C-alpha cells in the first residue's frame, strides 16, 4: 500500500479487530480454547461463510496461526493465537470490565479471579511507567497531528453486523459494538475523549459527513455516553458522561496495542502523556482488590455451565483458540 494511503496504526488495528465477529472469535479462543471451525460455528451461531471469511482475515492479519494435526487418519488444521493476538488479553478484559459496570444484562457476566491474591475482582487502569493507579482520561494529555484522524477512519472490509444475545454471559452486547465495532463511532468517541465538543469541530477535524455525524452523536446521547450542553447558546456542545469517560481504558489499551504492532505513516501517531510522571502513558491493568499489576497468566474467569473446556488465560500461550480444520473451512468463499 502506498505510504500516502496507508492507514495509521490505529486505523490498521480497527481494520483487524474492530468487528463484532472478530472480537468474539478471539474472545472464545482465550476463554474456551476454541480452535476449530465447527466449535466456533456452534459456539457463536455464525454462518459458515462469515466464519470462514473472518478466520482468513485473522490469519492474514497475523492474529491466528494455522497448525496441522492428525485426526482419524486425516490431516486437519486448527489455529493458534499468535503473540500479537495474545497481547489483546488486557483489551478483552477491559471491555468485560466496562460492560460489567455500565451495560445492563439479563444474564450476569463471569467473574474474574486474580490468582495472586485469591480474590474475585475487577480491574483498574494504571500507569506502567510510574505505578500510579487508577488513571483516567483527566489524568492524561494527548498530542496528535492533523493527519491522525484522517488515517483512522478507513473503509471497512465488510458490512457491520449486529448480534443480539443478552442471554449469553460471554458475548459482548451490541451497545459495546456501537462504540468499538463501527469505524465512525470509534473515531467520534476517540475525538470526544481528546476534547472535541462541538458539531463543527467534529465535522472539520474528522472529515465526516454531517448526516453520519448527526446520527452517531444522537445515538451516543441515547446510550448515555454523551450529554448535550446548550448553556452556551447556538448549537449544543457534547460532553462525555461518566459512562463515556470510562471507555478511556478500552480506548487507550487499543491505541497502545496498535502502535506497538503496526507500522504507521509519519505524523499519524497519537501520543498520550501521563501528567503525574510526565512520561508516555503505558496502560497497565491492576487488580482492584490488591492493587498489583496483572499479567495474562495471573487471572482467569470463573465459567460455569459451558460445553467447552475452560483453560486459564495462561494456557493460551501453547495452544490457544483456533479455528477450522483444513477440510472444514473453504479457502476462499466460506461455505463447506
């Protein structure tokens, strides 16, 4: 891809993981050790064509690695999480934490256990540079270039889908994907977290069509992520609610992961600085019960009444979720 057209690191990351089915495939890989086509299809209720397409994208994007195995005298292929994918564990946990606090559910989420202190816990965002926690958006400053947002809002690979199943305690709910799984929604929310407030500011800096911007701002207000302030006269300003500001953890973990794993064109980085220590903010999840930093191998979710095995997150390093067998997923089209 020509340098002048290549998305920023954040834009490339959104193409790789900013999709409902992709995130659910990765989540089931971490939580349930799913690595085969049939198990993903049955677990998520996906069509075979959609599943095959997403798995091909995950392999092409360096998030899943094909691994052959023998079964019944035949060679099949399952898929293992790569190092790039394994580092997404903290983002997936932070999404779980945000939903637990802010999204009403008919069925409760599984609980998180910190093996280090032995407590069922939640997580809080901390700074890996100085050790301070918790850290919120108000504790940071952000520097961006004029091309940052222009290189983030890149066209999607496929149409946005909506899966509504609030009876499944593992699946993220549609409300979360309205913030993370839609390119314009993600960019508008990021801009709000970085201080944009008025319609004209969003329109000018993001280059978004007025009709698209209007619909997203209206929806964010309905979801309680933004609130309008008309005290200044003229067109209203939009301010983040506590619910919206709490999405900062998801936002900053996604940016950190993106800028470590994807090469960005010059002038498109987003630099977040922690005011307390004056260093580039390196997000780190900490146990809310004991305050210790968390590693992937230190935590596991308490899962009940599930069909598939429930390894601890640390088990993922050897044989984590994977996908279809070589004879199970179509090479191109996606039907078997």
